[in-house]
C-alpha cells in the first residue's frame, strides 16, 4: 500500500531549481533510499516533506492526506518523523528528556489538569517516561538516560536522535544521513538497528551517502542528481545503472 | 486641513531624519559586522556629547574645571570627542563583547552585556555631570537660521544635516572603495573565510567598534547642540527609535539606516503637522516598526542573509 | 532587618521575575512585561479611583486585560525570532507610554499619586504562591517539555508535532497576567504611578532579575529579584550616611550594571547555578538570524 506519494515536487530558490519535478513513492513497510551526489537536492526534499519549506509546485500525499500545504507540526501529527543530517538533539537536555519530548504527539495531558494533580495526568506522564526508557533500550542506549545529550559519543547521539523520532510512533521515519561520520563499528550497529526497525514494520525513507548502508538495507532506491530524479529501482538495478554511475563519477573515460 | 508650511516641514524632517540616520548608521554597522545589537551605542552617543561639552566649556560639571584651563573651539572639541567615543567603543567591545565571542550561541548574552555597560556608563555620567540638563554655551555656533521658502532652520540644526551627510558619505566611501572597507565587508559576510584570506578579524572588529562609536558620539554632539540639551538619559529615546530605524531600513544595511532615518524623521514631522498635535509623535516609530516586522521583516533594503559562522 | 516595604517589593519583583521566566522558558526574550505591568497598574488605578470598583474586581481586570493585549500583540510578534521579538516588545512599552502620557484620565506625564492603599500582605503572598505553583508544575509537564524543546531548537520542535506558535503565545499571555497582577498590587501599595515607571528601565530591571538569578529553574528569577531588591536598600542605608550631595539614583544603576555584567561574563547561568548541578542552558538560544520564521 502506498504510504507516501510525491508528484512533480519542485522547489526553486530564486533562479536555482533545487528540486525539479521529482516523483516517487514509498510503500508501507519498505525502506527506500534517496541517494545522489552532493547538491542533488536530497535534504531539500526532506525539508519539503516535513514542512520546513513550502514547495514551489507539486504534491505530497501521505496516508490519504495532502501534506504540501500543512504546517510542520501538522505534518508531524500526520505521522512523519525525521532525524537531521548534522544531528539536532536538544543539547541542554538529557538523553531521556530528548526522547520524552518526542512523545508529545502521543500524550494529551492539558496543563490545567496538571495543576490540579489529576491522576490521569500522572499516569500518562509515567507512561510516556516508560516508553521513552524503552526506546532508549531499543537503540542500545539503555544506561545513558541521564547523560546530557551532547556528552554522548557521536554514534550514540545519532541513535538517540532516532529514538527521539521513534517516540512519536511515526508511520514514516525519515533518516537524513544517519551514517555520516560513523566508524565501521558504529555503522554496523546502525545497520542492525535499521534492519530491526524494518522487521517491526517501520516504513523508512533513508538519505545516505554511504553505499554500504544503502545497498545493505534498502528495498528500493531513488537517485537524484541536480534536483532531478535520474533513476529508481532495486539496489542491484541501481548499481548497474549507467546514468547513476555517470552522475557520481562524472563522464566515463 | 491645516495650512501646512511645506518648506518648514521639509527642513524639520530633514533635521530629524539626519539625527536618526547618523545615530542609526553606527548601530547598523555593528549589527552587520558582528551580528549583535549594541544597546550601549546610545550611552556612547551621550558620553560623546558630554565629552565635547566638557572640552568646549573647559569644565566638568560637578567636579571642576579642566586642568590648565583647557577650552577648545567647537570643531576641535568635536573631533576629539569623536575620537574619545571611538575609543570608548573599543573599551566597550573589550568589556562586553569580546569575552563572549569564544562562547557559542551567545546572541542574547552580547545584547544583555551591552545593556549592562550602558547602565554603567549612564550611572557614571550622572555621577560626573550634573543630572539636570546641560547645554552647549550660546555662541558655540553662530546664531541665525537658514531660510528656504517659507521655512527657516537654525544653523545649529542645519549643521546636523550637513554633518550627517558628510559623515555618511565618508563612511560609504570607506566601505566601498578602500581596502579597509572591503575587509570590513568581508568580515561582515563571512568571518571564517575572511580569516582564511589573511584578514585580521579581531582588528576589524575593534575598528568597527571604533567607527561605529565615533559616529554615535558625533550624532550625540550635533544633536545635543541643535536642541540645546544634554542629559545622561538623552540616549534612551533615541535608542529605541534607532532600533526602529535600523529594522525599517534592514539590519546591517548602512544605506538602509539612512533611508530609515529620513523616512522616520519626515513621517514624524508630517504626522505632527497634519494632526496638529505632537502628542503621539513618539509612537510613530513603533507603529512603523510593527508594520515592517509584520509585512517585511528583512526591512526595506535588507537582505538578511544567514550568517555563515 | 529587612523593612516591611522592602519585603513587599521583594514579593512584587518576584512576581515580575516569574512573568519573564515563563517567556524565557520557551526561548522568547520578551521585554513587554513592564508594559503589561503598566497596563495592570493604570487600569487598576482608574477602576478603583474613578469607577469605584471593589478591589477584587480590579485585580481580575488587571489580570485579564493585559492577557487580552498580549494575545493580540503576541500573535504577529511571536513569529519573530530572538532579538526582533525583544525589540518589538520594547516598542510595545513605548507605545503604551505615549498613550498613557496623553490621556487625561491617567494623569498625563505626572501620573497619579495618593492611590488608596488596598493591597494587603496576604494578597501579595497568595499571588506569589500561585505564580510559584504555576511555574513549579510546569517542569516535567507536557507543556513544560514543549517549552524546553522550543527553547532548545524551535525548528526541530515543530517537526516533532509541537505547535510552537501556540505555546509561545500561552507563555506570553500567562506572563502578561502575572505582570498585570504585579502592577495593580504595587500601585495600590506604593500609592503612586507614573508613565516612566513602566518603560525601558523597568523592562531591563525585570530582565536583570532573570539573568542574575538564572533562568534554568523557576527559582532563579525569584532569587535574582530578592537579591536585587535587597541590595539597593542596604546600599541606601549605608551610603547616604556619608556623601550628602550624591543622589541615590545613580548608585543603584551602577550596581545593577556591574552585577549584570559580572553575571553575564562569569556566571552566565545565573546565581542559581551555584546551588544546583543543572547544566541546562538558561539564556534563550537565538541561533537563527532571520527576523521571521521560515515557514
């Protein structure tokens, strides 16, 4: 079943067309990779999908809803969560608190009720705390609850960001270069994590430069170059695709 | 509609606009180069004026005459006072901003620390100079007025217009055509890249403070002369209006500050003339401010580019 | 040891400090609370003196009207980032001052004096207790977490489903309520009000409470308020014994300035950081430069 459908998505900045009539889809339960050389427009696509930028034209359809005119928080409420290329954790908060923020969409407790010490609120907050703890365990950060987010090693910070995104129980998880800057050991852990997420049925759109991760984890791959989609297919197909090779390596000798 | 003396209104508007513009260019320069709001600019504006006053009268009110009975002609006092203002600007930078530059994410801290220094400067001025109003002695500038059509503007006020124009032109020439100016603009654009190009970024920062504060001091001197009034709180109202001006013109843009200054000056004067009351004049700046923030937050001439750190 | 009026002023300043804490808690540097205080003070005074309202009704009005003004003004202004919001809120104070100065009803530039004393100590205590309770319950609540997220990284907060505009507005409006309350209580205690009391200087004073105390915890601004209220009183009693012709005014200014500078430079998390092991960052981040939101 198609969860996300992007049609002729375009975004211009002045004279530059950063994303040019890009169309692709993501089925429920699959991992789709979005790759392309630097400047291809991948992060712009993510920013368009999550509502941080309005599209110049085109449509984004998600779980039967049009997203392209919604505000960022409404898109998140529709079930889209993301991580960031350059890691944007809440630096002044602990690991656990970071994830608890992520549970915002899963809780309701109005502040007024909290002022009155309503027991339902207390239960909800405890539940949120518990699920945050569980998520930390899920990404192998079990003992790191109280650590300040920025004190964690790089690889753990990335996983924390994923935990935070998962806290909203999103229908679609957008990962923006999660493997960037990781050493091989950290990358293995990451690949395991992503695979296990998919095994649980999480739909993922993955932007990544690292081919080992992309090939090892994605069901399908969409390739962008200079803002345009130049190929789409399985990892095997993509690795043989002449246009893709050219885009990455320049003209063939 | 009341019978409006257009020549008079124009002259008044140019005077007010020049005062605002001269104050605002220093303000906006620091924002453009260092990305901070220097809320002590108004304190230096005030201190510059008092410094010139002291040099002209040869007397520090509340303490006594200057050593050696020193007393200077106005033009010399102005130049010296501008220099002193510039130096105060460097002191300000060393006290309030430079220590914070090493810290990440300190945009508010800089502003708050400039507020702190402004409080200190103002307190010292109140202690050193008599808190009641002071003014430049009559005869500092020849009396009389310039008449154009049905309007007349006292020479002291004409001086403000002339000073503003001259100083702004000099500043623009500096920024556009000199090597130093290009270095300043490079640092404003991208300090890291400027450093890689061999530009001494810290020195440029210091010089920018010097320049900005000298201009601020000049604004205080000429304005204080023109309205025959100096007091330690004279910076307060002009500061807030100055904020409106630089936002109106686009923060970081020198031509924007000039445009904004004149726009505000003329609007204020016209609205007083049309409504026949000056009661609400001071609110106009903020009405304009709100409007621009809601409609076009980057300001009239601003292209508020994200600063690459 | 501490005079009665000083204690009362401490309570009022603590209220004001908590009012700015609410906006700082979600990363907004709002300097409007002095203006809201002024609205509460003037409205309350006019209602008591001219319209003969009972005090409890005046207090209610002095809370509600600033909230309404805040909602109105906040809506367009809170889209502005960092510094620009601070400036816009300063502008509000100025507009208010001009309006007050020009209304005969409000006594023009001289203000109103000999307001009847109506505020009682229990009311001050209750007001402060309510404000403290409110801010205490904020930490750890869903809204409190949302505030912290907005403060840390507003863009990311939005992509997590947090309606940042709504929360910023709530903080702004609640802050206005506390400030208005402080205004009306103070007016009916110290008996005079003047337009100059609610402008830039007062706004900076309130900010100073929060900065010196530290805004990582709600107790910080209260601590800052207490300290900065007591210090000038101590100074006044010692200093005036000596030099007769120096005015007391500039010493307070100088003291405030020095303390503020020292805190910003050497103890940026405020005095409260000496007592807690909190490493939360207190001063609102303003990592974005553009005046207004990008979507």
